[in-house]
C-alpha cells in the first residue's frame, strides 16, 4: 500500500511538473532547483500550505492559519485561540522540517543529473524518497485541519466557510481552481 501511495504521488508530482507552463513568468529557469519556482521553494522552506490541504479546506475542515487570521470574526474564545495556535505551531514546525528535506532531496536529484552520474535505479530510489517526504508534508497540513475541526463549534465552521467564500456555488468554483 505504501509503495502504491508513493507511486501515485510520483505520478501526480510529475504531472504537476510537466503541466507547468514553460514561460519566463514562472521563473523556473532562474530557480536554484529547476523543478520548483522560487515561490514554491520559499513556501516549502517556510512551511506554507500551498494548496496541500484543499480537500480539507473545501470540505468544512478549517485551516489553523486562516482561523487565527479570522479569530475575531469567528468569535474564538481565548482557549480556542490558544489551541489553534498550538496546532498551527506544531504544523508549521513539522512542515518546515519536511520542506527542507524535500528541497534537499530535489537538489540531490538535480545534482546527479547535472553531474551526468545518475542511473535509472538511483533515480527511482530518489523519486520514491521525495514522494515519501511530500506525502508526509501533505499529511502534516491535512492533519492540522482534521485536529482543528474539533476545536471549533459548528457555527464557527460555517462562518469560516462563509468568510473564505466556500458556500453554495462558490464552493464549487473554488474546488475546481488550479
């Protein structure tokens, strides 16, 4: 099952890489790692979600950073703010760690191609490692949404969805972006 998950992640990761536009605006050529834009590298190194938790976000599982940003509008109690902050900090710490690991692994792949010293077996091994890191990173973000839902009440979740634009037709529109 783990191998199947890794293979699926590699396939989806490859699709994202190859589907990216090849224009100067994307800035992959100027990036230190060609597979990621400068913005993506920054996002990974700083623990940003970058859409990794969309299945949670679009299905009534709020994200900790946005909940903290909307604390007043959601009427969070001091205890809810404290719990949300803990969830956010834990998520961010782990996400930064995995983000650095992912960037390091992709640097290694790029170095081997650059050196012309890469074999199909070493490539497969590195890609599986990269996919495993990315799966763990995504899990960190999704789990934070999962845990946070138990901190909020039903009204706050509905209000969150409303404030984020995830209601009615808007939810349908957001879920088909990107």
